[in-house]
């Protein structure tokens, strides 16, 4: 018998906006050293996201991450790096809509838990081809 929650789980894990945000977080977790440029890994963002218990906490953690990540992207671009993953405002809106949808269907903690699991899973996989 199929579990009623499986389609929601699948929808979250296959959501392109979640994948893109996870790819950005994955990039932030990588140390970068080249010439005189050193950028440390951003484990603080991963911890902030993991510890978020409410939608408000989670959105605040994403906002902090995006501020840190924007700075990182600028430094990487200055170093001549190309193809740096970035998330658009439209994709961010989709993430927020997905959070709200899951909270309505599953309740705040369960809905957020699935979003966090998907995002962190994508953050921890290797994206380099």
C-alpha cells in the first residue's frame, strides 16, 4: 500500500528550485584556494538551515546564506571562476511556495523537515561533472 506522503516527498526532491538552492549550498561548502584568494567553506549556513525549527527561522537562515553566498560569488568571479551556481528570485519564490504548501498539507514541523532534508541532501552531493 502506498504511503500518502510519498508523492509530497517526491515533489520536494524533484523540485528544480530546491535542487538549485542545494547546488548553491554545495558550492558554499567547498573551500577555494587559488593564488592569493582563499575562501573558506560556509558550514555556518548548513548548521543554520539544519537547526531552523519554524518557517520564519528557515527563511532567516536562507537569507543569511544568500548574503554570504553573494559575497562568495563575487570573490569567485573576481578570481576568474565561471559557471558558479546561482539561484534566481523566481526560484526562491518557488522554494517559499513549496514550504508553505508542505506546511499546509503536513503541518509546520513535518513540512519543513522534508524541505530541509531535500535541501541538505542536495547540498552534500557532488555536482561537478
